[in-house]
């Protein structure tokens, strides 16, 4: 693997942090199969044919031996735009309305679909009795901002409005996403706050792609390393915003949530990220700014984790710890909601 030293540009950094010993061979293998700058404007179509886990998960796989009912819904999109597809996985035997994860898939804004990443979401949701609703948003560059986030918001509106028929508790819809999906999830949450709904109970942001400026110390440190480096990141942001636009003064927060000047009024937030990845510093900054605005956030920086380490190497000890931390946080959100509801219920006569 290529090793880089200190940057000589405006952002100076030391050498990259080490990868977790159990993950390092995985990074080496990935590097041998694909260059870090594999995501380029000239080969987006090729990358769409080579998304990791190309085999889309079937309904049978997502049903988890009959524990889930798997449905496709086509719902109204943003005004003047095409309809939006939603993949709904809901507990088959739930008697009462359940909590739900509203999932936004990753893929750098340029690849993926509404089945991408859903097996991991359903595995996370099943022990908690939660549904999963995954949105199919239009991809860049064919659909630049604000198309993708507006698709996500339209799907969320429909989910909230049709919660009863989906057997979902509308007060327990939590928005989640990984990588670009994490950035779109954060942007959707900002839209819901600023447009007065729907209510979002919490947001679970996994290595989210938040800042178009692409100039943090970690972005420089990890240049040429890992699965998604600074060059690939530029490809994603330019596809979404247009060539030359990322890093300019007029990028809106609904495109790049790190640009938001006000992070007050957000629901409880979970953010996790690896220490050895491009998004480390922008994610840490986002959590810090939520605290500074008086909000509630839980932040995990997994030592030696690369981008998407828990998906690429799910059996590594650090991956198991990361997955367990997400599950524990989700359970606390549900328990706290149940406690507040019990406290607000009238006492029996």
C-alpha cells in the first residue's frame, strides 16, 4: 500500500493513523483489487456495475425466515418529480405498531439502490422489533442536488402519513444512513426540522458524508488509502453539486449538512466513524456542534477503523463492537421513549 507523509499544502497533517490489526489485511486486499481513486467522473457507469455486494438481497433473504414481510411501494415524489420507490420490511408478527428505521443507502451519491445495505439494517432492527423502510433516491450526476434529498424527504412524508397501514408508530421513526446515505439522512432531518415535520425520533448516522469542502486533516491524511479517499470523495461531491462547486461559498446545508449554521432542535443523534478514514474529522465536528447547540449526540470513533469496516469485515472484533454499540443506543432510545410515555400516562383511579 502507498504510504503518505505530511501534507505540504494548506492543511498539514502527520502520517495516517494505523489500521486495526485485524482490519489491515482487509485493506491490503481491497487495495490489491481496486485503486482508491476508482471512483472517477469517467467511470461512474462502471462502478455502478461493480458495487460491493452486487447481488441484490432477495425478498427471501430480507424476510429472515419469515420474521419480516417484505413489500415494495411506489409513492409520490417531490412536486414535479418522478415517484419514489420504498422497500418496506416490517415485523410479520407484531401486534402493536412498531418503531421503524427509515434507511438511506450509501454509495457516494452516485451508486447503489434501496436494497443496498438493507440486510445489515434488518439484522440491526430484528432484535428490537423494528421495521425498516428504505428509500430509492435518484442518483447523481443525472440528478444533482436537491433531487436526492428531496426524494428522501418525500419518502419520509409518505411513511409518516401511512404509518398506520404499515403498522409503524409515527412517533418512533428514526432516520439512518451510511456514508452518502448518512449525509442524506442528516440533510433529511434538517429538512424535517425546518419544514415542521414529519417528526423524527432519532438519527443514526454511520460514517456520514457531510462536508463538501473535503479539506479536513483526516481527508488529507487518508489520501490514497482505504476504500473512499479524498479523490473519490471529490467525484461524489462534484457529481451532486457540479464541477467546481464543492468548497464554494454557496453550498446549502441540505446538500452538505456540515454547512448548517444552526444544529439546534435536532433529535437525539448517534454518529460513528473510523479513526483511519476520510470522514473522521467532519463527523467529529458535527457531533461537537450538536453538543454546542444544546443537543444530544453519542459519538464513537473506532480506532483503526476504515470506511465501512463493519460491512466489509463484519466478523472483526471492532466491527462487532461497533454493531453492538448501535444496537444498545437504539434500545436506549426506545426504552427512554417508553419511559416518557409511561410517565405521561394518567394514573389509574
